[in-house]
C-alpha cells in the first residue's frame, strides 16, 4: 500500500525515501541492461525511472510492441521485470509527451499526419515553432486513450498494489512548457471555442465590457484573439493565463481518468514542473504557476521539479531553496516535495565541452533538497545510450528517434558506452550516505524560523505575450524586474546567509495569518491584484509583519489604478528615479538606517509619507523617501522601494525589528555557508552544512543559547557538504552527536565519513564500543566518546564496531 500523507511517501505503513536513476531502456542494448542496473546499485539508489516513448512502441498506427517482438529494446515488460528482480522500485513515465530530446517529443509521426487540426496556431495565426499540440483536441485524446489502453497492459499487472514494483506514474511531461518557451498559446479553433465558453462562464454579462467583439464562433473573433488590440490586451493577458491553468488541469484529469480506466490505481500520479533555464531557477515558478491547479485538484497527485542548473554556489544556492519553498507553498497538507528530473551530470549536454560542473554540483543540490523535505529524487539522466534509426525513414537528416544524433546522454554519470563519468564517485558517495539514514530523512522536516517568503503565482503568469502589445510589455517587464532576480539575489540571499530558514506562502490563494506567518518577506512589483493588496492590509492590521522589497504596488494586474496597500501604509507615490549614463543614482540611510553607507542603485520609487511612517532610505539630491517603516494597525511593514545591495547586517536588523530572529547560527566571520537542520517527532536531528566556497571554514554552531557539539569547532572543507547527526537512534544505539557523517549502517558496525582532523562521535553512556586501531574510546558517567585517530584529509573512512 502506498500513501501520500503528512508530506511523506509511505509504503506499507513506513515513510520511505526514494532515490531513482533514470535509465532509458530503449537507448541501451538489452544485453547491457543488467550492467547499467549494477552500476545504479553502486550508488545505493532504490528505484529506476524511465520514460516510455509512444513513438518507439507504436511507430505505425495500430502496430504496438511492448515485449520485444520487433527489436529487443522495445521489451518494456522485460525491463520492468528485470528491475524488479534486482530489487528496485520503478517509476514509470509514459507520456504521451515525454520530451527527452525525442523527435516530436515522443509522439508518433502518424498522429500529426492523421490529425492536422491538433497543430497549434499562435499569435497572428502563425504556426507553432515547436511540436506541441492542442492537448484537448478530440482527435488527439482519442489516440492517447488507445495508447494508454495498450501500455497499461504492461504497467497495471506490475503496480506495487498488484504485487509488482511500480510505485509512481507520471502523467505527460512538462505540460505547457513548449507553448511557453515558443510564446505560442495553442490558439486552435477548438481552443478558442472553449476559451470563449470559459470567459462566458467566468464573467457572465460582464464579458461584453472586457472584449469589444462577439465571442461567438467566427473568423472575426479568432482574428481578434490571435491579434489582440491594445484596448483589451491587458484583459487577455490575464484571462488567457487563468484559462490555460484550467485547461492543463482538465487535460491532466483526463489522462488520469484514462490510466485509472485501464487499472492504474492506488499509486501517486506525478505532474512534472518545468522552468529552470540558463543555469538559474528564476523562471522556474512559471511552471508552478502554469500547473499548480493540475496537481492540487484532487487527492493522489504529487508534483515533481526539474532541477536544471549547474553548480550550487554563491550565485545560485538561493534559487533552489526558494523554488522548493514555492512548490511547498501551493501544495496541500499531504503533498511532499519531489524532484523527478534532478540533473546529475557534468553539464556537457551538447558535446562542446563548454560546461564543466564541479563534482559538488549534484551533492549540494541533493543535500539541500532533502533538507527541505524532498522525498523522491530521480537522477536525470543517470545512464546515456544510443538513438536507434526509425524503421520507416523520414528523411530528416538522420532518421533517428531523437534529435541528439547517434549518442545520447553525453553528460550522464554513466556515459553512452557504459563508462563512468568523473561526477559518478561524488554522486554515489552522497547518495549512499543519505540512503544509509533514508528511513530517518523520510520522516524529518526542516526546522524553520518565523519568516516566510511570499509567492504570488500571477507574478509568474508571463508565458504568453502578444509581440506587438505595448500594454502587455509594460506590465510584464515591471513584474519580471521585481519578482525574481532582485528579490531572490538580494533579500532571499541575505536571509539565508544570515541564517534564516524560511518557508514560502502562497499569499494569492491561501489564508495569510500572523499565527502561521509572523513575518512575510514580500517581493513586490508596481502591479498587484487588488484582492492580494487587501489580504496584505488585513494581515498587517491583525499584527502581521512585512518586509517589502521592490516597488509598492500602484496598479492591479490589468493596469488599473489600485493603491490599497500604499494607502494602508500611509504613503503617496511621488517619483520614480532611474540611473542612466552619467547620472549615478544613489540612496542613503536615515533614522535607524542612518549609518548605512550611501550606495549606487539603478532605480528608486519615491513617496510622500504620513504619520506613523519613519523614513529609512532616501534618494540623494531630491531626498525623496524610498525606504520606510510603517505602522499598520497592530502590524508593521519595512519597505525597500528600490534596488538595494545584499547588505547582511541591514536585512538582519530589518527582520529583527519585525520580530524574526535567527535560531541556528555560526561564528565564521565570512559568509558562504548554507546551514539548516531537520528533525522528527522523536527529536532526532541532522544539522546540514554546505561550504559554497573553495576554501576551508572553521566555526562553532549555536542553537539559540546552546553551543552544539559540546562547543567543538567544526571544520567544513572546501566545497564540501555534511549532514551531522544529533540524538539519532540506530537500532539500540543512540548517537548524541557526531562531527563525522554516517556513511553506512551495518550489522554490528556503523561506517562514518570523517570530516575533521580529529572527529568525535558521542554515544550514550551504555553503548558498547569494541576496540579498534582506528580510534580511541573514552567512557565517563555521562557518555561514551569515540575519537578518530585518522585525519579526514588523509583517510576519511572510519568503521566503529559495536558490541
């Protein structure tokens, strides 16, 4: 039995941590399947994942092969059975879209040929530049149902509830991504008919005031929606985004209905979220915005992230932390975090040697994801392979099933020829360590401080924009300037480097209450929905605290005047200043921020302030107030209405003035350390540490007033991460704390990865430790202490023998 409960994956009554390796059976010779599984075993993973390409299994309409009749590598049934024989769980991803660099994203050619009406029409009636389709086109759904019927003949008997090993089923892949990246909103006749009906249901008679044309089916209506005029462009921007959320959710529900019709039940249905790009996570919430209605529409769904940025370093670390928080913010109380495409390779995706990820890349990202509560991680792509030629040649330059040429997965830890990549050892080491204590991590949650990061899904509803619309451009450019890079890289980064462990909250769709969210860090643009502004005002009046970074909103999301929040803050918009050539716009501190140095900035929003408002930042030259502290009812807001620097003391002071204090801290004088902790109901705990820099750091750790590890200094080596146990029970043994990381749990012993010049492991006083030449044992009335004789930089392996 598989349950999704309390943000955990529970199998047969026990929380389980799942780590998968993605192996494409159709790209690896069947004779080599066992070799790839053996190499996956070396990592300690407990599951295998794979796409199932429709193009591969039904290249000719009606001619299905899932058992190897036409070629050995179509034997999906045999591959799943082999994985089960090797003791692996199985995560199946049958599309119909799978991406994976497949031609047509995995759809058979004949589907497009038979149903040309499914090919989208975009802005100005231009054809889509990607092989996406109108998901709800009746002809497409008819063919998908036939495909699902056949593939379920293989999948259903092998489900975990039916005695097999399949524990999760993904519905389609990255729904809506192709339309977003190509700015092609699938404006087929079928879609526009449905959109018009949706508008009528949503607005009733008021729809006539939003659109100056009839929404009845006609060529005139279609032209008006595909080539919108400025007078209704802002309305269309909003309505189209909302409609697409509804449409994607409907598509996902239909796919689930088909799967259940053919027997897939009682396992999680996974919806994969896209959005990372350019080595960053700043656009990832676009995918959350598009799909959150898809995976929150009912029980049994879980969402999965695509983590495609390279090294986790000082530039990117807050990206991962924030997007995990945003995912959690829209989840229901039971849905856990998962990552179903967790990039683990070396970055050489195009075989240009233009990327070279550090070995710490997958290690750091795994540690952060698990610390934040991810319960399933799928290493993508674990093993490369080869793209076969199509039986029916199409004359497209290579006639292969995929666009990457003969070889595929050049960057994977296991290359196309089965050789080990340099990233494999570090990835394997960290995975073995987390799986050694996987039963503990599967039931632990991150310890958080009293501050949350605000997520507004509509700030990321930017995937469709009419190229000729100035109105759309003005709204979206301001939102994009304020929603991510500035707030993430300044406020979010400062919070983490100051030691704040924060969650995120969906302030658009969920209740906002001071009891659950004492302090809110709010990225804000000039545009904000009036309902959200009202919610923020009510939150402040009830005693909530807000740190606003960006701009105080002046308009709603359609560009209409809306100053609800500004009015409550008792400020009135006065000026907007920008730096430009030979104008070095600068701001300086005032009142409690008076000691802040004057800094250059590229914009500042100036205000006239009323009573109970204290200026804290001003524009040099005009002295306009661009930062202030305001009392609102029982609450308080600190506003930074400009581009401020990542000044750690400034942000810490601001948050402390709002009542948010740091509990877990270190005394290293420089930054570059990510630190958090996780715990369970039994008060077992891990302290998670990442050194984001290329030099060693030594420090003590304090939790509140208590110095951890008996006050011992912790040496965190260059680009290393550790997960240090505290009050952790393993069988009958309790580890009070350890400066070394648990690497493996054996019968009669525990293996540790050493991290210090002299590691110390403190056991309860009744623990029986057998002697070894590798460590000293000290026994007192209070404890049993093991001191390693090894220096971690010389030999980092220690086995402690238990009596």
